[in-house]
C-alpha cells in the first residue's frame, strides 16, 4: 500500500525502494486507463465505444484526462476519470501484488474493454459482433458473465464481468469487447484456476480503498487538497521501462512518451527533475522515495558527471549536467524521515553518497569559469555538433531560455559561459554542506572536514566577487568583471549557500521581494518583472516550483519568516487553484492573472511531479525537518497534515484553536497558536527542543507519562525531559 514502506528505524526497508515490476499496476506509459500484469501477462485497457469504434487511448492531460484520483505506490488501489466520445468514464482498480485484478467502470456511454498482449484467445470462438452472454447455468457465480479465456505469459486468464458484452473487431493479439448500454460494470481478470468471482469486486475495492486511506498522505484546511495533488503527481507518473526491465518515475509520463505527444520514446530521466521528484515522494513513502533518488545515479560517467538526461531513444547528454541539487534533496528527505537520528533511513545516504560526492567533485574540475568561479557549460563530444555551444550550456542551467543568459557567450577555452553564476556557486556550496552532514552521519569524518573547509572558502570568495555594492545585491559576474543586471530567484540562492551575514540577508531578500521585482501575489517569477526580458513565458517569467523551493529554503535558513510565509501562502494558492479547477500539478505556473496554461503551446506540462514542491513548502509551515531538529508552528489558520511517513510511524499535525502533533495517534506536543517549537528531537530516553513565542506548551515525555507544561510567555525556553517527565526548562534559545 502507499506509505507501507515507512521503515522501522535506521536502514530499515528494502535494499532498493524502486517498486518491483510484478503484479498489476498502471505502469504502461501509454495509458492512464488500464493496468498491466508484470512481468508478463495481459494488458487491460478501458475506454468508450465511439461512432467509429472503441476509444481506448490518447487520454493525456490536454486531451480527455479529466481527473486522476488516489493511487497507491503498489497499484493495489487507483482511480481515474476520463472523457471520450462525449461520455465520461470513471475507473476504480484493485490491483497490486498478485495475479487477480478487480475493476469497476462507470460511464454514460458504452464501456469498451481491450485485453491485449495475448498469445492466444481460447474463448470466445465467435466472430466479432457476436454476443457474449451465456445462460445462467453457465455462469460461475451470481451476476458473473464469463467473457473469455485468453493466453498471456504462459498462463490461461479468465475474464468475467457483471454484464454481458459484444465482441468488437480488434488486433489479433487482443480481445476487444463493448458492454451493453451505459451504466456500471464490475470486472475480474485472474488465472483460470484462481478462486473468486466478479461479484466480489465491490467488496475488494472497498477493502483496498480503506487500506489505502489508513496510510494515505492527507491535508485539509489552509492546505486544502495539497497532499492529494502532491501524491497523485508522483504515483501516477511511475512507469515501467521494459527495455531495461526497471520501474521508473520520470517527472511526467506525458512529457517522456512520444505516443502521448511527448518528447522521447517511452521513458527519460532528467537529473534535477529526478532529485526533486524523490524529495516530493519522501512525503508519500520513504522506500519509494529512495528508489527514485537512486534511478539516475547509475548513469553518471567515469568522471562523476550525472547527465542532464538519459532516455531510451535519444540516449544521454554526455556534454552537460544539470543543477547540483542531489545532496540537498537527499539530505532533506533523510531529515524528514524521523524525529531523531536513530530512526532515519541511513540506507538512503549509504546508497547515494558515493555518486553524489563524485558529482560534487566533478563541478570544480569541469566548470571553472570567469574569476575561478563556477559557470554553466557544455563539453565537446565527438559526433555531437551541438555540444560545446551556448545553447547547451544554457540547458545545463536547467533554465533553458532565461533572459539571464541572453547576452552571454560560450568560452571554448573553459567550456563554460563567460558568466559566473550566483545560483550555481551557491548551490554547489549548499551541496558541499549537505554532503558534509551526510559524510558525518556515515562516519566519513575526513571527507566531512574537507567539504566544510571547501564550502567555507568558496563561500568567502563568492560573497566577495558576486556582491554588487552598487545595486546592494548578489549578481552574476561577467568575464570582464562587470556585474550583470539581470535578476531572478537564483539571487536568493545566495542565502541558501549562506553567503551573507544576517543583516545583509534580510536586506537583500526584502529588496528582491518587492512586488515589481520578484514579489507580489504571484511571487518568484523566473525573472524579475522589471527585467527587459520578462515575458511571462516558460523560463522568461513563469513561476517554477524548483526555483521557488530553493529560494524559500534560503529565506528559511536565515529565519526570515515574515518574508517566506506570505510567499509560501501565495504559491500554495496558485497550486490549489490549478488543482481544484483542472486537476493539474503544473510544470510551471502563471505569473500573470488570467493565463490558462492547459494548451500544449503554453509549454507547461499538466502533471509534473516537481510541481508538488509548492505543496511540500507549505507542509513546512506546519512541520519542517531541519538539521537541528523539527520545527512545528501554527500557520495562522486551521490546517491539518496527516500520515507523514517517519521511521517511528505516522505523524499528524493539526492546527485549530491549538497546534497538536501526534505520532501514531499519541499526542507529542500540544501548544497555543502563538508558540513555535524548533529543534525538536525525540529518542527513547529523551525529548528536547526550544519553544518561543507567546502561550503555553504541553510536552509528552518519551516514556508516555503525563504531559509536562512549559510556559513560553517569559521568552524562549529550552526544554529537556526524560522518560518519566523529569528534566529541566531553561531560558534562552539553546543555540
């Protein structure tokens, strides 16, 4: 079930989190309206009978795909609604591990079914158009109509349903049927010797749905349906790549599939897309997220470079990489996996650290640009005439057509742009910090010391060279030593890398977040609104969740809550509005009012997993895992976030008259709305944290005794309690 892999402690879980290609699931990249039985077996697709025959394919986010519902990681429960031939079709699947599939299909038109990928059809033997409607004596169960027996994967499969059907002309390896009249059909597909009937469908669906709800990530109030949207954008984008025998989670199945009007054959992975998808998935299932993080790492080259993209039909980009966000996202997912170091998943760190470290060390070797700082680039590759060009260097940035690079040139001597980039240098510093923390956890102390020293040196150099005193802000630096005037959220990455002191950070952020620059009710467009290149299109002004995530992380590093909270709230509103109206989690969001991004020409995919970062940011207003411990706070209005997967169990955070934090239903913290708890850690023998704000706080000791009151009205209080509730409360922040 979704979330069942929450783990039970450090290193808990499977050797790899990628789901195994077995059982029934929606992993055929070509369709949302069916399931495949893997590793071998039939493919089942549903549609509607149109004037010219069954409409079984083509349901994309811009053509007929109306609403994607819940979807467990393992496929044991999934819902989808599409529209075709003027009719709506709603499907519920109960698949998952095992060999038996149950489906309920409801439509205002005639429901079509194709069972394909067959090696033979044993029954029915009638010609297409013949009714499949046996007498009552021939039915194996009450309300069951045997629709056929087919061969696939060396197994005889029986297809039974609650309604009669007519056979329809179709390919030789498929049994194609059309059910009689509109309404609801319940269907079962199973090996011929498996006990059971289609009459069990309703009960099985209810059971699978209830089991999924027990662990399903949920949200409400101020957060709205953000949890549903986030989870949907990850689980529905998981696909099976038969050519390599792997289950993958590209950031969008439509984007990577040519048959869905995408840009690749049947699959592709992109570097920073994969890491952001893994982070989003960590709020759904820890093991699942680990598997996503690991998917791109095997494709690193001998030098350690993780390519921008790897795909089935277009190969790999050996000339360039993408922004170094791997360690940042992996470390954040690790922190969010438990309330203490002992319950977090170190398997994730061990499995990713070598490749992430090699990638980190590749950048200064391969991308030294102007003034010894890092710059985006592209290496020459034999047989690839487009390599070693400015266009490819821009693509390494991930910000393809950003106005920031309109005036840059490619330097063939360094294989980089002639522009030292604030965003890249800050990300590489933050990457070093995250890797140092990971190295320390894994006992690689010499490596941790080396990384911290490198980060400190790079930070001092970048702060000195990239600070534009004339504009009082960080700016990209040209080879001629001139600060470039373009402004984007990447300037806020300087905070993520820890470049400024506290005063400079606050002033810089306030200046950048003015409405005419990067602020306003649609905050953090990909280039400043007062930039001559701003066009509110693609990377020339749309709002992108990855940029927003990194920029807000920078604000939070300096505790600039007064600036970050309204930005997060405005981004959440955009996210929820798009989900409510269209059922979309977008590749990018409109920076101007009234723009509809649903058309293909708008260049904004309708279900891209990294869009869920906007929900992930909002979750952090209630519960945010940080290096010094968790921060819990009331967002200022009623909200709830339930079933966060931790090593200790499921965490629920509810904001109402008070803020409560529960683990497996047991209250850990109960506090007034004006109280903020940070640095919260909980082990078997101690609970610690710092409370600040105004109001009272009740802290449950680790032994489960009566909650201990902490009065915060006199200033910050650092608390420590043992199993029996004994301990102390001291004045001060404890930092």
